[in-house]
């Protein structure tokens, strides 16, 4: 009797210690949430994990979602990583989809913004939602959504073998209690058999077990979220209450599958041994399988609601990391798109708000543009660049950017593209103002040879541009960004083909920002493109860039001068300078002896 009391005392002590440890862990966890709020996430995400994270997006892809070329051009995996302060793995999956899903519904964006603002202003509510979402789990070796789509592939079973093994183990325990030696032998045999068959069976359904655990923990989180007094998430709460009632069967003995807490504890440790010996989680899995199958649509909706709430909390935290941001002003496309494809406008009146010094060159006084699309962006900056130089632009026509290498052309158009993407996905402009219609966003920038497909850089590039030309713009105009169009071919054909490709894009209800070294294009396309440039100052042994945007096309040609700056032999620099001058004067290249 004394041994029994001693054993019970130890168990009670362990339980009390476990509760104390969990309480302290919860306190530390909440302090960590507080400390991480408003800070960029420096976590490195592997390509393998990105493949899991993107599964939900790939399976629910829509007509206007950001394509892979544009996503990669803008280095959106890195942007995603910096924004990702989600609290659960479903939040990770949903945030990825949110950043690739252009939302053309202004009312929906405003509604999302009210939730984002709530997370910023109501710290107490935010913390409770964060804790509830964290209890779902933020690590996973599977895509939660993938196994939701695959659940019908798993067949139901009776688990008769496991039940027989449990019965034999129970008999062995009874025999041991009555001092039967056979009971000890039978017990040891059954323990060995049960453990071996457990791991064999579990290995086959392990991903589904993980998925079920996520579903159960999602379901549990509804209790904490639905009881909050928060008007901004009332619509979410109403739907979650309905889902909670539909999924009530999942709660019965759910502890057999999902741990009581993500951090684990004494009870969870004990349950792990019980599962190994008695297969209770496997039997519970098969008893729940049909319930999951019958309620797939409700589970999907629960997944999407919780994923959206979690993603919006990450957006709120991301905004806190920015020096400034704006709420985009989306305007009616029809008000700013002309039916006359040859409408005459004054470039000085309609292309203002750029950084222009008093001695800045003026562009052509009158510029003919195609379909006119309003676009205003004030003091836009790149969020990944420390002490980034901001620029502003206002235009009603497409834009050609010229300037030397490293002057800022490519960074500027990437920044404009990123600003438009974040504005149309998470309603957050990385600028002081952003005024534009809803656009279909495309880019053609950081392309590479397709070695596996046997395609040259030029072939990859013209296919990339063709997808822009083939886009249906009858409902939404295109906003496209092109860096060094057709750089993969010779000068003569590049200029001729570029001129007509860029001209066709500008005529097709599109606003195009294109960076080029070919100054000739600014004259050839002056009826369709306004000209801007970046400049640099070449000193005797140095080069300085101000990274500011100026009106007109670039006048300086400093590529040869840069050879001198980095130490090329003077004879190479002087001979190249003379040859270029002769060509400009005579139109003929000199033969080198």
C-alpha cells in the first residue's frame, strides 16, 4: 500500500510540475510574441519548404494571380520571408497565396485593412488571437492543404488486428497482477509486437496523422477566437461558429490524436507511450476518417478563415517595420482610359512629380500616347534596401527609362512593380501615395537560359514578352515592367523588334515601364512613351550615383569612361572613345588594324 501511495504522490508531483513548467513556458512564449511584433523575420526558408507552402496557392490558382516569372523577377520569396510573421503553418500557406492573389475587389481590401488595423491598435485582442493560432502549430513536414485534398485516397479500416493485440496485452496485465508467470512472458511479447506493428503502420499514415492533428487543433482554436469581443472579425466569428457546430464530432477523444499543447508536457509524454502500446491514435484516426471526408468543405473553409486572419496579423506586423506606407487609392479604370488611341497630351502637364533639377533636360513638348492610364506613385522605395532613395512619378502613358549600368533603372522598375503588387494583394503601398486602377501585373526582368529545355536566353525572353502581348485586357489593363528588352540579340534587330513590341504593348490597354540602354527607342517610341532617366557623375577616379529620377532621356554616355575608373589601360579607353566618336560622326565603324 505504501508503494502505491508513493507512486501516486510521484504522479501528482509530476503533474503539478508539468503545469508550472507549462505556465512559465506560456509566459515566455507571450513575451516572445510581443518582442517579435513589428520586426522583420530573418528566417531562411528552404526551396523544399517553399514547395510545401505554395501547394494551397497552386491548387486554388485563379485567372489573375501573379505568375512565376513575375514572382521570381521581384524576388518575392525573400519578400514573403520578411513579411512572414504568421503564427501557424496554415497561416504560412495562406500568406503565400495572398501575396500572389491580386484582389480587384476594393470593398474586400478595405475589409481586410480594418482587420489589419485592429491587430495594430488592439494589442490585447491581437495577443489572444496569436496564442490561439500558435497552438495550431507553426512547423510541418507536410502541406496541410495537400492532405486535405488527398484524404479521399485513404481507405477506412476496422483496425481488428490492433484491437486483438490490445486485448492480449490486457490479458497479460491481468495475469501479471495475479502472479501468473505466463502473464509476464505474454506481456513482454505483446509489448514487442505492439511497438513493432505500431511503427510499421504509423509510417504509412504518418502524414495523415499530422494532418488530423492540425485539423483538431484548428477546431480547438475556434473556442478562443469565437469568444473574443471584436467587431472587426465578427463576420469571421459567425462563420466559425457554424463550422464549429458542424465539426463537433472531431472533438470526441481528440486528445488521442493531437497533443494537449504544441510545446508538449508530462501528459503528452505519457500518451506517446500509450499510443505505442495500444495503437489508440491509429484506431482514432480510422474512426475519424469518414468524419473528415464528409466535412471536407467545412474544414477547407475553416482553414481559409484562420489562414486569412493569421496572414493579416503578419501584414500588420510588416507595416510596423516600414519607415512609411500608404493605403492605395484605386480609381475607376474607365475614367482614365481613352477610346482614342492617338490622344494628344502635353508631357509637361501630365508627367509631373519627378525629381528634376533646374538644369534638367526637357523632353519633347508634345507626346502622343496610346491608351491613357492614370498612375501616381509618390516617394516609393524598396523595403529590402537599407536607406533606400525614394522617387516619385506621375504619368498617363508608358515610360522608357534610360541611364548607365548601376544608375538605378532596374531597382526603380522592380520597386514600382513591388509597390503595385503589395497594393493589390495586402493593401499596403511602400510609398507615400499610390493612385492607379486595378492592373494585371506582369514583368520580364531576371530571365535565364533554359538549359534543360534547350532554349537560349533570347527564346526565353521573347516567350516572356509574348505572354504580356497575349493578355486579355478587356476587363483590367496591364501594368508591365521590362528590364533591357531583347538584350539577348544583336543591336540592329533588338532595336527594331523592341520598338514594335513595346509599341504594341502600349497600344493594348497597358501601362509599360521599360528600362533600356538603347537611347534610339526614346525617339522611335516618343508617340507612346514618356522618357525618364537616371544619371551619374564620373569623376577622375570615381563614379557617383544619386539614384534620382529625372525627366527626359539620358544624354551622357559614360560606359567607356567607367573603363578608366576601374583601371583599364589608357590606350583601350582612348581608342574606344575615338572609335565611338567617329561612328557618331560618319555612321561607319572603323576597322581595327
